[in-house]
C-alpha cells in the first residue's frame, strides 16, 4: 500500500491505518488479486493505476465489490466511446465520475 499516489513505496513502519482502509484493501485484494500495487490518498481513499494508465479511486470500507462493478461498467463505456480519462472516481458509488484527457 502506497501512502502517496505520487511516491512509490510502502506506508512507513509505525504508522497506524484506519480500519476502514484495512478492510477495504483486504476486500480489494480478494476481489482483484491481479492488482499488486494499491495506492492510498487521504481524500480519495484506496486506488490503483489500471493497465490503460487511468487512476482509479474507490474510497475505503467494505463496499468494494459494488464499487468495482460500477468501475467496470464505466470502464467499458469509456473504452467503447474512445475516451481517454485521467481518473475514474467511484468513492461515492451514487455519484461516480471521470475526468477526460481527450476523446471523440
């Protein structure tokens, strides 16, 4: 788990993580074992950079399965429309969004 999305490396030893972060990352590891590097941002929560180079943010807690389903749906739509997002944010599953770098 990386504590700053701009810096590669683990969270420092001796630092305590909120249990919502731990529950979230454990659930994500089970649901997506193919993703080996998770990020943490104090505002956006847990995230990762996908194979397309997009930053994906999922927040924290135990609703990761729902958030990943929403992300997968958004991802399919984005790809089908030829859009290149910079970020896909599903922190609030009731109001997910993405930022556009370029597209049709």
